[in-house]
């Protein structure tokens, strides 16, 4: 499927640059993460109305072209910056690159799924979205492997050129899908509406409110794991190379778990049980992982002769289930909402709301640390958050403003067949 192949190249591009970003967070620990995330959140607030203007005025083919081309040019622009890293300073470059990679991830991936929700109907989405996500998981596995193979041969800066090439291929594939689906249909018309529609709809539609709360709570657990792992990396891993390898291994484990879920449980749940369990189960997994850390603390688990920190296991589990189950389930639900909601409301939640949650969680962890609150108590607080997220997940999947699955697309006027 062309859509799965396009997502493969999107996530390959992202996971080429991600370990470089994450090792910078590991170099400074969780104390500096609130600053990183606050700057990213402000960038989201500034870029959200820009995205709203683009969605309102341009058809999806042009929107994809402009957005992806912008990030391709940015990747190329960072190459001379990394070549001059010693002169610019690793810390200053690291802050800028951390923010940019976060914006790249949220905007590029969010726009991809908004596009997918626009070209597939609700029933078809339940069948193909897990497969598309599986294509992305393959890219998320291939990206770190390729990075590990190339970084010793060509260095860091040329890796950005490789990432730009991968993103360019994904753009060509998405434009091909858009051209196949054109035929004067609704999807090639601008979405229209207000540039602030994403913010306004968040307050007016129950589904978006539930989705925003679930994003704050559910992903908040993942952010908590990320911050705790950053402190572990700072304390136990001295060199940048060691931290990069550590985060690369975590990325591989996360994406292998996500791929396994896509091949087995996620698609079965979406097809046979609907989105309710596909949203609830990851929150229950988060709860169990947090209780494990509350009891085991900084301990390690011996797996196949290797000592694996419990914090790393928590990060792998929370993120693996988020990418492998929560994401395709929530994206499938967006097919039952109007087009403007799929683009603007969805994008606002997955950019500004997501990063606002990151700021709150990392600031809270930093504040608790200054008050002398230990790891076990922080994990217990996280378990309480996961419990509330479980209830919110069920409310999200059964929101009263979701269109019935059989009628979700007829009201949108888009009955064209899915691309092959």
C-alpha cells in the first residue's frame, strides 16, 4: 500500500535525527526539560494559526507540498550548523535542534494522519490504519538501524541530508495518492473556515475535549517516563556516544513492541471490538508499569543476560502501546468527525495541547524533585494519573458527537475508493 510506504519514509526521516535530540536531553537531565518543552510549546502556539491559514486557503495537495518542503529545507539548513557545532556551541545548538525536531515530529506526522483521515472512510480506516501504522513502525525501526550504521562512516551532519531525502520520497508518494484521489472531489478543495477553528472546536465539541484530556493524561505518563530516564542517563552515561546508543536501543525496543502490537492485538481490537478497548488497554498497561517502578525504583531486570533498568522498561512499554495501539485507534475515531476537525482540531491537540502537557509534567517533576519527593512517590502520582486516563479513554471512544460508523463519511460527501 502506497500510504504505508509513505509513512515508512516519514518515520525513517524522523528516527534518523531523534537519537541526536534525545541524547541532548540526557546530557542535561530533567531539570532543563521544562525549558525545552516551554520553548517548544510557545513555538506551537505561534505556528498553530499559520497552519490554520494554510488549511483554510489551500487544497491538501498544495498543503502537503508546502509543509513537507519547508521541513526538508530546514533539514538541509541545519547541515552547515552542525558542521560549525564547535564554534556555535553544543548547548545552544542542542536547544534549537530539540525544539525543531519536536515541531517537525508533531506537524509532519499529524498532517500525515489528518490526510489519511481525509482519504479513508471510517470502516476502511479500521482495516488499513493499523497496517499504515505498521509501515511507519518499520520506518521507525529502520531509521535507528540506518543511523547506527551511517554515523560512524559519514558523521552527524550528513545524516540530515539522508533524512531530507527520506522525507522527500514520502512527499512524492503522498502527492501521488492525492492526485489519484483528486477527480474534483471534496478532498482537493480547501477545508475553509477560521484559522482559529482548532482552538474554538476544542471547547465546543465533546470528542475534542475528551481527546485533549486524554492527550494530557495518557501522554503525560510517557513524558514522565522520558524525564525520569533523562535523569538516569545523566547519572549513569557519561559520553554523548553512550547516551545516543542508549536512546537508540530504547527507540528500537519501543518500535519493535509497537510493530508487534500492530501485527497482533491492535488491528484485532479495532476490527472486532472497536476503539474503546484499543484506547483503554494502553492506560491499564501504563498503570501496571508505574506500579512496577513504584515498587522496584531504580532497580534492573535481568533479560537474556542483560541488566535493563526498570525506568527504561517503563518508557518502552508506555511509548510502545501509545504508538502501536492508542495512535491508530484515536486516528480512526477522527474519520467520524468533520474535515475541519480532522485537520485543525486534531492538529491543535497534537501540537499545542501535547506540548503544554509536556511543560506541566516536566515542571511538576522538577518541582517535586526540589521538594525531595522520591521516585516511588512520583510513580504513585503517575499511577493516579493513569487511573483517571483509563476513564477518560472510554469516554473519548464513546463520545456522543462521533458520527455513526456506517454514516461517518456520507455526511462528508467523500465516497471515493481507497488508494492501493
